C-alpha cells in the first residue's frame, strides 16, 4: 500500500523511473520494452507490493462529464454531450485504457486509489473535481479549458470564439442587423467563448449586443422565456443565436407563437448541432462538431501525459463547420 491506499501502476512507474504507459507495456507485453526496463518495473512492483502486476494489462482512467445539464439534457433531446462522451470512451478503450465513468465528486473520491489517470469533459469554472485530482497527483486531461484554474495546460478543445463569430457573420450576410444570443447559465469555457465571439463580432460591425441567459436544467421552457423576452422588447432582434439546440428550437417555437415566420421574419441558429435542431419543423442552422476527432484528441492527450509527454502548444484546434439550413436561408 502507498500512503494507506492501493498501490497504482503509476506508483510503480514512478519508482522505476519510467512512464505509466511503459510500465503497463512491461507487464502486458503489448509493446516491446528493454530487458533492463522490464526488470526495473518488476523490481519496483515487488518492493511496493503491487498485487495487480500479473493482471496489469491496462491503465485505469476515470471519466466525468461536468455540465449539470448533460444527463437531464437527454430528456430534452440534446445529444451533443452524449455523443462526445461516448466517442471519448471508445477512443480511450482504443488507446488500451480501462475506463470508469463517474457521476460526480463523491464517485471520484471513492475511486481515487484505483485510478492511473483522469479525463474531465467540459469542466466548470474553478472545478472542485479538478482541484481534488491535482491535489492527489492524478494525471488529468480535460476537453475544453478549465476556467479559473492556473497553470493547467493539459486540455484540448474547439475554437468556439472564432466559430461563434462565424455564425454571427453568416447571420449578418443573411440580412440580420439585430442579432441576439441566448446562452446557458453554466459557467464553463464553452459558454464563455461563445459569448466572447458573439460580442466581438457584433461590436465589430457597430451593432448593439442583445444577450439573455437561460437555465439549461429547465430546457425549452427557459429557452422560450428568454426568446420571448427578446421578441417583446422595444427593438426586437431579427436573428436569435442559441448555445444549444434546445434553446434554438424554443426560439423557433416562441417566434411561431407570436406570429413570426422563420426565416422570413426571424433567423434562428445554434452554436451546437444535433438531431433536435436538424430535424425541427424548420431545420436549424448550427455549428457541427466532429465528436470522433475530439475524442481521439482527448485520448491521445491522455496517452501523451501518461507517457511523459509535454502539453499541447495549440489548444483550440478546430473551427467548427457551419451547417446552413432553412432557418437562415432567405
């Protein structure tokens, strides 16, 4: 035992002076290691009492998705977070990891002694889970930047600043002059970067921002209230951009309820694509993320960290593709 907990493969690797990935290969034979390295790993395992050595074919990685709306969002028809989570699990398995999915900080605390690494998807601002993982020296990588956390470079994500600005430019090109944004209340990098890109582009062309926040946990009800508030204002928007398909469909429904036609009277778009918006009564223009590419980037980052690599020089790798549909076509 190490410090009163089960000895992890990462402890063996540290004692042997190799990476956890190399230690795993020394036991499994999955990839060749030198006889001297194998001897050092086995000796360290013996000295530490690593009882899992005979079966140590895989490193164990924990996985947690942080946005509170991720799980209940399935009931509202949101699938983007589910697709990213599932693809990440498969990519990690493809890298040779064992994966344990978790449901919150309590789960993480109970499993810390068994984990060799951790993947945190869309961390919240000043995320306490990341604080615990770093305090316990668990090698961690994140999908999206962990806002409010200093000196953490092991993350990868989409360029939502430029991507959201691209949607606003598309709306302007389609004739919109008063573009509003309905954003979620969750405080994470995704919401912050979308808002940043929106504000920068709207102000760049000399227009006034129109921003409303909605609670993702309340789904379409919150989206309709935010859209209704905008459409009832003295200078209503002629386009609404939303940070989820749920909010975008809610804006579409609210507009129809007020006798407005989409796209003739109001343009509607989303910064995250999914079946809900794509198959709406009026199909909604949206940014399309490639879940598989992101998943492989995250899994590769985990492998790099456990292999003694260096953090990526470029984090926001991808400007998302804009899928133009009827909701913004005049």
